[in-house]
C-alpha cells in the first residue's frame, strides 16, 4: 500500500500557553486537494507552517511520502521537505520580470531544461505573452499566478496555499478560485489550501475535500470527502480559535 503524500497524526501546537492547533489528523493521497476553512485566527496558517517545517509541533507527528518530517527529536528543515508554499503577500521581486520571478525557483538544471520548464509553467498559469512585465504592471490575479508558478517551478511534492485571494478584490475571487483549481488539477500536485470563511465566501465554494476549523469542533465533508476511504487516523481539526 502506497504511503500518503502527507499525513498529520495528532499534531498540536501552542504559542505562549495558547493552543493554536489541537490534535489535528488527516492524510492526503497523490493529487488530492484539501481545503482548510475557518474564521480568521482559528489556526489554519499554523497547520500549514507545521507541514512546511517553519514550526515544530509540540505533540504529534507529520509524515511526508512515508518518512517522518516532524516528531520527537526529529525536525526535517523546510528546504529538505519538498514542500512549496504560496504566502498571502505573494512576495514577488519588484525589480524582476514575470519570467525572472518564476525562474528564481529553478536551480541546478541545464539551460534547455530551464527554458522548457518555464514555457510549461507560463502556459499552465495562463501568463504566456506577459513574460517581460513587472509585478506592478500586473493585476492582483496575475500576480498571484506568478507566485503560484514560481512555487511550482521546482516541482514540490506538496503545495501549500495560505489564503491566496486575500489581496484580490472580492468580485474577482470566485473566478480566480476556479482558475486555480483547474491549474492545480492539471498539475496533479497534492495541495492544501487554507481560506477564511467570510460573509462573501461560504464552504460550498471551496475546492476538493473540506475540513473546517472553527472555535468549536466541526467536521464537514463534501460528497468527495465521504468517498475517500481512510483508516490510519480520524480526521479532526482545532477546537480553539487563536491567532494563526
């Protein structure tokens, strides 16, 4: 039986005596997309940071491709996990073009491989023809796709998206969500997507399987999630609402 791409087993994290993540458990197979939804400050970002290796869990374990990444006396550094993360701010280099920003994620490959990979990424994120533009010449949605392409460039095992539409106008979010969902499915990358539930965004608009992170314990599954058979761990999310 193939090991899950990523598996959290009773992972917990405290900050200053306040519980941010409380015994979180889930597992994802290759190509699966998981949306972690919740109100602002309920621990969504903390879960992503634990998987990325930016934080160490106080309890529990995190496994990536069948190997322990975080546990007692074990903490694999972020750069050795094969995890890519798109942050809320996108962090694009303002003095670099679209092509240069994306290429920044590529290293130790031949010029021919580099050119081929960049062409694939530009086509994947629908930015062909905009290679020479700078970030300030792009819309918010285009900037987000540059950040996505740069993160996908080195072919990470897992992609983490931390509220990717927080800097985009509300009227554009639904279209961008659909576009990104299509891009992620075309790339077949295992993805965890954290997004805040607001008056304008409801759980039904999320992509893939859904996990909710509320101040009270809530497990909400789509039909897709119910169809996924999983026996290693019980899926549950944080019970407390604290800054993420």
